[in-house]
C-alpha cells in the first residue's frame, strides 16, 4: 500500500516564475492538505482540499492556489515566486471524519534563486 | 487563536539517557486533538501519537510515553533509554475538532550521542 507521494523531490526556480507541485494521497484517503515548512520552522498550513474544493485556508496570499482532481490527487501552484517561498512543501492526506490522522509525504524542496 | 510552543530548540543526550520534550498549547476550543510527529533528516513527518482533549490518560508505547495535562495545557513526550535512531526533529501539533487545520510548534531537534 503506497503512502503519500509527492513530485518532484527537488525544484529550483528563479524569482517571478511559477511552480506546480503534485501530491498523490494514500490509498483510500479523500482529503489533501498542503503545508509550507521553512528551514528551522514547523510546517505552516496552506490549505486543504476535499471533494475537489478548497475547504479551509491558512494565512497565505492568493499567489498560492491549488486543485484537487477526481482521483483525489492534488496540485499546489505558486505564482510570482519570491525568495521567501523557498521551503519544504509537505502534502498530507487523510480520510474525512477519521479522527484527524494525517499521513505526510516526503515533501518537495523548492529553492527560489 | 491556536498556538503550540516548543520552548526547547535543541537537546543533546547521551545514549540510554531519558529525555523529555515539552509542548505547551493554547486554544479556546473545548474539543481538539494533540499530536506528536517525528521528522528524520529525510524530511517525511512520521506520526507518533494522537490524543483528544477528553482523554487525559497517559500513554506508553515501548520506550515512548506521553503526559497530557489539561490543567497546564501541556502534552509532553518522554523517550526512555534513548537510542541514536531517535535523533530527529520532533514536532508537537494541535488541530481543531474539524481536523481541517493543524498548528505545529517550531520543533525540538534531538541529538542522541553514542
């Protein structure tokens, strides 16, 4: 049973560019959450998707957007990249109403130059 | 507002010593969940434990134990007889009842010296 997978593993972009990160949830999971983890910090909640809609959003600008597909996989898009967007981006999946147990993927390390 | 504080940034212990990682949380909710995650150098967060706000029983799992005290809003994690493989960053997290959003602390980096 595959866990949460994310692609790519690493990514290097320049300021102003746009990036798309991808996440496949654990089998049987219908909810996907995205987190940004800056170096030396704890993960910060970006947003959560359920039934192909954004259900809740953290304190992130509109440059951060997402999408969930019918197969429950998800994408995180970041436009107009800033140096401060450099971080590890973590995807977590869960089953709605499952006592909040989230399973995390290995993350995508984004570096903005 | 929800907040999780892990005051210990870094801890070093010698193998076989016991170590306690502190976690203090703030919330106005009466129903909430508390978690501990381990993050090894590979980056993936590994789930260790979940505790709901109505269950204050301490839990022991092998060398790991957790002490939940609502009176002090703390959820501390103890590793007994630490091993080198325990070296990692440990995060405490809080979620509201809906489970839609997790609030993480800044983590405690544990180094176990052989």
